[in-house]
C-alpha cells in the first residue's frame, strides 16, 4: 500500500504529488497521456496579489462578488491569502512568469478590479504543467502511471458490507487501457484531481477526457456532490467550422477587446455597466441573447484598435491559431460563441479537500469547496488547484495510518463483446451532449429540465446494460460517467428555485436570498 494515490495529472494532481512526496511515496495516475488535460490549455494565468496597488482584501471581494453570494467566505480567505506563497512554489519549481522590467507583467481579466494575473504569454497553463511535470519526473518516490482509467473507488463497503454510515476509502479499481485488465491501487490517502466535466456538453473548451470521472466515482461510492447546477460557460470560444473548442482568452478583453455584433455595435453595455469585462455569467447570457435576437451564429471580439505588435507579442498562440484559420485578429474581429468551460460544483469538501468519505480528498475542479460559489472569478482556478492541494496534503498528516487488513475482491470480468454496439455507444454519447446543450444550457426552464431528466433516466438504464453485459472500454466508462454527471447537473438545477450566477432559469428569473446555500445531492 502506497502512502498517497493521486488520480489526475493536471495542476492540482501534479502539485499534490510534489507536496505529498515530501512526506511519503506517491502513485500518480493519468487517464491517458500525462501531457493531456485542461490545465495545459489554460491561457490566461493565475490570480495572485503581487503588486503594491492590490490587496488580499480586494481580491477576496472580487471573488465574492463574482460568486453571487454563494462562496464559502473562510475558504475564499484561506485560498487567496495563500496566493503569494503558492506563486512562489511555482517559481521554485521552475515557472518563469512574464516580467515588465523587474516587476511581474500583470494582466487584468473580467470582474477583477486590479491587474493581478501572473502569466506566461497566452500559454500559462502549458508552461506551468511542463515545469511541474519535469519536477515530478525527478522524484524517485513518485511513481507515474499512464493510461489508467478510474472505474470505481475501493471503500470498506466494497470490501465488506457495513451497516454504519461510516465510509472509508483505500484506493480504486483502474482499467489499464494497454493490457485491457482491471487492477487495484491501494493507498493510505486517495486524492481525486480528475478535473471537470465540460464534455457533458456539445460545445466546450475542455479537452476530450473531461468527463467527470472523479465526481461520478465519488458519488457512486457515497460522497455528497454539491452545486452541480453551476456550469460556467466561457463567453469567448472561437467560432469556426474547423475549430470547435479553442478558447479566446479573457485577457484579450482585459487589454481592451470589445464584444460586438455583426454591425460592430457593443451590445454588452445593455446588460452590465462593465460591458465586456462583466462577470462571465453575465457576458455569456448577453451573447446568448444577442445571437437569439439577431439570428446570427456568433458575435465578434474586436481587438483591431489595439497595438498590433503588443497583441502578437502577448498572445502569440491565439494569433497563430486565428491566422491559421484565415483570421488576422489585428485587422478583423474574431468570431466567438460561449461554450461549457468549468464546473463550479463537484465533490463536496471542506477547505482542506476532505470529502464525506474518510481518506478521500478532492482538489481542483473536481471539488466543491465553496471557493467559486455560483460563478468562478477568472484565473482563480489555478490558484484553487495549488491551495487545495497544499491544504489536503497538510491535512493527511493529521490522519493516523490505517491498520485494516485489506482483502480487496478481484474484479469480475465480462467477456461478451459486440463491435456493432460501439456505434450505439457513440450515438448515446452524442445524444447526452446535445440534450444538455439544448435543455440545460445558458438559459433554462423547468420544462426543459424535466424533459432532460426524463430522458437521462432512460439513457442511464441503457448504459447500465452496456456496462454490465459487455467488456469494459474507455468509451463505455466515459459514457457511464457523463450520464451520471449530466443527471447530477439536471437534478441540482431542478432543485434550485431561483436564478443565481451561472444558473439562470426563466421560471425563476430573480435571486432568492433564502437560497443562498449549496445544493447538495
């Protein structure tokens, strides 16, 4: 049995492994290749107070304002106060943030009252991920495992039937995608850093593996899940027939970019005084409304009035991508649409990442610790990864070692196989994602949600047959998880009888003070 099992190799997982390696041996598991994931796609940067004009108090207030009254204030205070120290950790691990002279070159993003975003051009996530991965590979007590898919968690209930409500986690079952075998990995402490579930929706900025695996597995094991109705739609994904999930960084708006319609009119001022720099939920709804009003397929982000050399220097990847698709952002507006981007909910935890299951932690986007409330403040996600990972590892030091004699049941295999059914699996996958986009998207109604709920119940029944009757495969496992997560999102959405943050229901268009608490399922 290892000391630590960390599932997920984004920023939360890599940093947790590095913190944990100071106290014991670690198994670090990647679903596919260790280089794949959402973290390496992060363009903007990490929100940290680092200038004399800024303050911890101001950053806290900006986070609370964006969170629409649903943030857990002690968690917000804890994470933001750690910001400078966690940024120093990144520097110690080899991350070199952009400088302006001897000072950090800070950008501003939507709903931030100050310039406080540390960045590496428009490839911050990639730079951080590469630096931390290099550090992980240098640690002899971190065992890195690729192509292992988490199937289910191993708990005392799985090993032996218990009548008590107490649940304790000892690791998980994993599907080895190379050998096609199921193995068990055991540890004193299991940390889920499996990221979000953007692929539950038809249009998303997320990588293909963002299917909510950790959230679904923890829920099946008995953990509580909270605030799943709060799916954040990033306002500006590139709209192009050959590129469906390339993000156009919010930092472009922070530098002065303006959202306009096909006539060149700035329509966002009609929705919020901050216009294009309003909170993400407001801007996404504004775009959705403008597209529906005009019948156009997209709106546009206009940066043509900004300095050409500065744009190319600060946003080289965005410039390169747009240029490859025939869009010169220095001379023509960029076509954009909203897309599913971030789950503000997840496995219910405290600020230390401890879930309701003993020895099971959830960190990063997989967790709902109250940091983001009903709407995440831009670039707070990378800070959350680091702060929650650091807190979780410190918390494990207060937990005495398990002395349980583990006799883990071997996985029972199903040998049936039907290649023709794979086409049906892909069809169901597409049906779920289309259903979620059409009925559980930026604007919701009770009728749409009820339709989605009814259909998902039937779909889950069909998926259960595939899961139990056919050989395991990544396709079946991911389908099982996105169906579970989709159902959690719909159930939570039906439960919240108001509009708040990223959850907007036309049947309850106003915020209700009586609902300023998490939705727990």
